[in-house]
């Protein structure tokens, strides 16, 4: 067969198999099966083009689409229509008579000899023999399952020597006619899912705009195994567009609320299949979706809730699993096929919310447990925990939740967190058990990232107050929730806790630091309602100030929080493993670390963690170092330097990880999770990922927080380096001028001026701001700011400005600051033109993992290094990887100035690889070759040459296929 390029994507294997199957002479019957939306029609169209290119006459037959509907069980009417539509193309003598004979018999209903009268068999044989008299004919039948008896017509075509390719839906109801077709076929081929990269390339092409990476990630997560189904992925994208969830922001198509689940279209075949199974099946699907899975132990009480027979429910689950709507795990747990299916099914099940359904199940399981036992305690505890306040618990059940939570802390912290939260809502807020359980819950929330579970204890505090000894934990819970959600609490009493000043940090409150405003204007103090309880509702910022509690005290040290779990019940805390931790022990897994040190932090015990955390949050470098030393930490140390760097860019997730230790799980979602991706993507030179996270922050429902403003400042630098100056200026305008981010803002302004070509302005800004920031005590990151300005001065031949900046850097303390030592080394190396000193400094930058700073430093050193080529190669590779068009132009300027060839020798292959990667990335964003050339400051011809080499090397045949192959890593990335 002729090897003609097919338009269908990702089906090379299937097309190759079809070529082989259709090659022999004589009649052949091939059946293609696959689920709805898998692309059967597209593949059949590609087969039609291949056969036509090979000289065959193609006769397409679309079943189930004509006016006959169920009145054409043998597809005779559809066959007659298809031949008539191509009558002039066929032009065979006797064709009119043969066609009339079939038309006259098309209403035949007899079933003699396999369902056909001899007259019908003879008429069909005559028709196909006439059609294929001079040339080979290919009969292509789509949706063969749409008629009751497709086999006789297709078998007649094969007997006459025709090539027959038919498609049928996998999972369609298989009557005797379809079974006969599959049995009679020469070959049955199953069409599998597309590779993820191919499916996502279809999404990018269908989007019609530059698609943000967050959309791709959301689709991949929501669709799971259905991502490879092109009908599903494109239908879901269209549903997002129609619902208004896709919005254009900064030139990209983004999700308006990334935290909201992505749902399947309401008319998806799986949902239609579930509806066809009847009302019980539909209700079961909704229940499984709302419950996020179903254990079979819960089926009898669920049947009672749904007012259905348990046997019918069991049969309904079997049918849903057989239909591919639900899946059964190895442990027997029933789940929806994918999260997007669950989201749609849950939305349809309007009679109940998930919490209410869990509560109803919990009540029935509890009743059964009290009557006769035999209920799996884990299943019961899970439903109780998820049932919320609607579940009535007795003291025995609360004690069992606490016991099970303590036993599960080490191996199943997620479950333990839920169980503790459930028990906490039943404990009196003024009792010692409440305080102990709250301590445990806080530790587990930090480990698991389930910060939303802190919302209910805070609401209860606002309504009922708490014991005096729990105020610090309540404030800590409020801070953690506000940090990770970016949303201020609704309750005034909780807002007032956040308005309290940081301990020992002057008048600055958490709310002012994080939200840039006070949350509860005119706070008022209220005394405790009695000697043991601190008022919650209406309590002022000084709640708990009486009876031995200091006004404005911050979160208690983590060691105290940990030890209190045992101290309140006898002076010792049992660890999950059965060991003991003294009241002054450090925070470890569960109740405390056995050796008195923080988990994952051998140098620093639990004491001083809250002081260190608040010092880092406030950007107080001197206090950070002081507390670090007093708690046994070594200085200088890489951990302390990483803490300062995280504080500079307000990466609170990294700050918490460094302060709290291995117990802290860096979140994947929420404000801190998204901002952490911004910081890591920026430092790793993965700026596409970083900018996607910036847009995610902007589109989230959270308020403007410190993290969002810091993300805008990093976006300024990335956009400026890429030559997108207008966008960079808009980001700068949107960022706050708060003192906390003054150094970072000045750093971004200096970079923007330099990228625009105004090196003098960049140096003047740094020289003016540096001394002011130093005198104001804002020294975190100041050495990095001055070092950037000095690099710019060296590149611009501003020797006087470079000398002044060196003098400023030398005024900063260096003996215990690795980053300051790095800046001083680099400054002296650049000003005094000392390559060895500069090399030592760049090694420190490389070790720190700041690739953008390394890129700028290599470029500056190349100005005077005896051999500039290795410095230029590294700068060029990093600039290309970042897509930093402005810096690429500076690389070319220095290359011409030093009279050396463009980076080609050692490392040329790597440099080319990152250029190619950036071109592929921009193709994925929808840019044309001309736009790519402008963005990378290359000629359009150079871009075309790159693409030609890439096509030859990768085997890809189009720009879209190339971008798709890169998405899932099939094209190797350049090592860093």
C-alpha cells in the first residue's frame, strides 16, 4: 500500500497493522473496536485516505445516522443510499439494475438460512460484484453496532472480493448480530487510548489560544485513565469553555479557579451508560462519588439510605463495574473511574451532600455496632470522621477515635488526622483532653497538609472560647490556615488573634504582614469568662492575657506543643512507637522525637522553633541567627543560608520546612504550594512552570497575600529577561510596596532596567536603595541585590559604579553569611578582574542552585576571563533554557566583543539542546516560526533549520507532534 501520511495522530501502530491486514488479495473483513470517543471514525477516515491513495474505490457506510433508525436492521437502506451517492463515480454497467434489486428487497425480514432469503443473498452478491468488477472496492462501515444484523451485508461484500473495515463501540450491547460479526471477521483489532502527549497535543490545538500548563495538569489529574480518549479530553475542554471556567489571562488560556474540580460533560458516554442501567445504578454512582469510594461493608446501610434493596444495589454495582463506570480495587473498595466522572456524578446527586451521606452511614453503622458488633472499626471511624457535626457520638466512641488515632499516627497519619478532628469536636473546649487532642491534631495537620481541618476548631473557639492553655495552639491553627489558604477567617475572634503582634517583633501583626492589613478594626480586650476559659466570641487580641497569660504571645514553641499532649494527662507524652518524651522534648513524628531533636534536623532541638519561625517570617536576619545559635544550630551553615534565602523571597513553605523539619509536608496546592512552585521553577530555570504557578495564584480566590506580591516580583524578572517589558511593568505595578518586600522589589526594578538596556539606571537604583535598606535593617537578600547591580555595572563598563557597589557589599556582615561571602567574592572578582576569585564565587552560586544568578555571573565574568568561551557557553545554555531573549542578546554582544566564535566547541550539543527545547516549548504555546524567531532573537531561517534537524532526529512529522512528544518526556531534556 502507498505510504501516505495520515491526518490522525498517534495511531501509527494501528495504521501499520491495518496496512498489513489489508495487503493480501481477495476479500477481507476487519473489525475495529474501541470505547466511545476513542477515535474510531477518525481512524476509519485515515484508512479511507490510505486506500484511496493506493487506487482502491472507497465506499463509506455510516450506520445509525440515516432517517431509517431502527427500521433498517440489516443496513440495506444505508447501503442503497451510499451507492446512490457515489453512483457517478462507480460508473459500472449493470449497476443500476443491481442496485434496484437490493432496493426492492431492503424491507426483507425473513430469517431463512441464517436470516436471509436466497433472493437477498443473490441481490447483494450481484451488487458487490458489479461495483468491484474493474477495481478493488473498500467498504468502510462506521458504527456497525448501530444496526441489529450488520454481518450479512459485510460478509456479502467480502465474498465478492471487497476489503471491508467496520468499527463498533466497545461496551455496546452485544446482540446475536454483533456477536456474529465479530466471530465472522478475519481480524478484530482493539483501538487503545492515545499516548498522553498525543492527547494533550490535541487539547493544545483545540484550545485556539496559548494554553497554560495548569490546564494541562488539571486535565491529566481529573481524567486519569480517560486522558487518552480524544473524545473525552476534547469534550471536557469544551465543557470548561462553555461553563466559563477557561479565561484568558496575560495571553494564556487558564482555569478561572484552579482549586475547583474538573468535571466530565453531562452527556459523556459513561454517564449515559450509567443512566441506561436504571435509577438504582444512577443513585449508587452518585453515592460512590460523594463518598469518594465505597467499602462493601457499607453497602447494606447505604441501600437503606437509598431506599433500595441490598441485592439490587449489589447487582447495580456489578453492572456499573462491568460498564467501566466504576472500578474495584484489590481491597474491594469501589471507586469512580476518574475524578472528573466523580465530580459530575456528585453534582447530579443533589439530594445529599457528601458530609450528610457520610453522617447517615455513620449513624447506621454505629447502631449496628451497638446492637451486634461486627462492623469494621476503620470503616466506621472513617464515616464518623467525615460525617461532621451531624454524627452523634457517645464517650466510648470518642475514646475509641482517640485510641485509634494514636495507634495510626505513624503508619496512617491521614486517617489519624481525620479521627482526631472528629474526636475534637465532641470534647469540651475547656477540658485538658481537648488541649491534648488539639496539640496532636496540629502536629498531624503539619505532617499531612490537611489544613482545612483547622477551620472547625477555630469556629468552635469563636463560639465557645477555649481553655487558657490552648490559646497559643488556637492562634497557631489560625496562622497555619491563613498561610495555606490565603483567606482571612470569617470569625471576628479569630481575626483578632491574627491581629496580635509577632512575639518580640515590635508592633507588626501577622495579619499586617501576610494580608497587608488588620482584619478586625478597633480590637477590644475582654477578660476571661471564668478562671479556666478564654472568651472566644467577641474576644480581643489580648484574649488570654489574664490569669498568667501574656498579651500578644505568639504560637508556643513546637517542643511545648508536642510535650503538652502528655503533660496535660500526667507529665509525659507517649510517642506513637511507645516511647516517652519529656515535657521539654522536641517535636518529632507524632508526639515527640526521642532524642530531643527535631525530626530531620539533628543540629537543632525543638526549643526556639516558634521564635525562629517568627524571625524568619519577619525577615529579621540577626534574630534568625541568634535563635539558631541559641538552639544549638551551627553558623554558618547551609540550612541557615537556605532559611535566609527562603525568607528573602517569602517562600513560607520552605521556611516552615527548614524550621519545623521533616514533619512538615510542603503543600502541593493552595497559596503556599503554588508560590513554592514559583520559587523553585524560577531558581531551576523552569520558567514556564514558574509563570504558570504565578497565574494560578492570580486566579485563585485567595486575597492578596505576601506570597502573591512576591510572585509578581519574580514574574517581573522572568518577563523582563524574556523581553516582555510591558508585561513586566504591569507585574511591577501590581506588586505591593510593603517594606517586607522592599529588597525583592528593588532587585526586580534593577533587573527590569537592565533588561531594557538602561544599565546606568539599574546601577543608580541599587546605589540609592542599598544604603537606605541597610540603615532600615532590611538586610535579608541585600547582598544579592547589590551583587546583581554590580554584575550589571561590569557588563556596562561602569567601573565607578562597580567600585561603589563593592564598597556597599563590604559594609555588610560576612563572617557567618554564606550568601554574603558569595557576593563579596564575586564582587571582588569582577571589580579586580580576578577569574579565580570569580570562579570560586560562581561555584558557590551553582551549589546554592540559583541558575538565573549563575547565568548573569557567567556573562559578567566572560567580559575579562582569559578564555571567555566556557563562561559564554554556560551563560548561553542557561539563557536559552530560561528563554531569556534579552540575556541571549547580551551573550552575543560579549561574544562579538571578545572576538570568539559563538558557543560551539565543548558543550555545543547541550547549548543546542536547550535552544531546541525552548523552540518546542514555544510551539506548544501556539507561536509561529516567525514569532519564535522574534522571541528568541534568531532569524526565521534559523528556527526552520532547528525544526528540520529535530524532525530528522526524533521521527516527528509535524510541529504539533514535536511539542506533544516533549510534554511527557519522550524528547530528552538537557541536563543542568
